[in-house]
């Protein structure tokens, strides 16, 4: 059984990855992925503080072949 989809990817837009999205797409296609979903986030002042939650920005990009 080969994997055809990855629905939880983070590129350099997210603070926990340094991989550029175009390179990740090229690699995914080379590996035979048919579906890729980038679930990006950029967390400002997260985790929660006594004053409340920080600002969290989400960006979701899906690529289907």
C-alpha cells in the first residue's frame, strides 16, 4: 500500500518548519502524492497567558492532482 495523500504539512510559513512550500510540493509529487494539504500556522504570543490567549493566524492550502 502506498501513501497517496498527506493532509498535515507545515512549510516555512509556520514557526515549526523551515521548508519552502514549492520544494515540499515538488518532493511530494516525486514521492507519488496525489493530495497535499498545508495546515499552516503562525503563533503570536501563544500559549495562553493570564491575560488570555495570544493571536493565532491559520492558513490552509490544499493541492490536488
